[in-house]
């Protein structure tokens, strides 16, 4: 059971900052698998949302 509730990315106080290095790296991995391009200069919120979309598309990030 996940005891730490996830905060909606729209509620992040740092959500308008540039995406982090790990977000960018993971996005490029997912995008390559999905045959997508990663837009330049995403915010943390935008990167998080795109990660969720690409995880759905690639089947990554789903529980076993």
C-alpha cells in the first residue's frame, strides 16, 4: 500500500521550474520507445504529465 499520497502536479510549488535531469532522461527513454519527440524546455509539471502519458502509451510504470 502506498502511504504517501501523490500531490497533483498542478499543486507543486516548484512546478513552473525547468524539468529535472532525471525527468529529462526518463522522458527521452520513454519517447524513444513510443516513437515520440520530447519538446524542449518543459517545466516540471509538463514533464510529469508527459511522463504519465508516455508510460500509458508504452506500458511502463504499471504495477505488476
